[in-house]
C-alpha cells in the first residue's frame, strides 16, 4: 500500500478494512482517508452498484464530501481540482468500455484511486 500523500492512492479493501462491516461493505472509513479530498467519484459496472455502494457507506453525510457516480469521461476532463479528487473503483468496473476510457484518462491526470473489493 502506498502512502496517503502519493499522487495515486492504490490499496485494496482487504488491506484497509476495519472491523466495521455492514452487508459486505466497509462502513468504517477513517477521516484521514478523506483529509484533503473535495470530490469523490464512484466507478462501477452499473449505476445500481454505484448507488448501492454510496447508500450503504454513507460517505457524503459522514465526511460532507459530494459523492457522484462516474458516468462520463467528461467528468474527469473538467475536474477543477484534480489533486483533491478521489475515484473509488468498485470491483468489476473494467467490464465496461466507457469505464476503461475513464480510468486511462484519470491515470493520465494523476487522480487518486481506491480499489474497493466486496467481501
């Protein structure tokens, strides 16, 4: 696992999970995970999976950070403060061609990533 100050945040659910889980979702995200984050995008295979993740983890209410489903490459192109943007990639996101384009552009722009795997 790389440090929190690195440009690209890469880790897996198993490495970072705390004891708090609810229906297979990690609910115990630490405040330090989102210290300097101003926007979160969730990248998933379907809208339903992203919506379910957002609802179960309740990140927008806990940390007062806007959480959105990443649907278009345009959202990455127009991210105003890219260094403070986090992309949470749910497992199976790469099964969608548009998601592959989003990830390649996000890597070019040095956005932070958190790979999230369900238990």
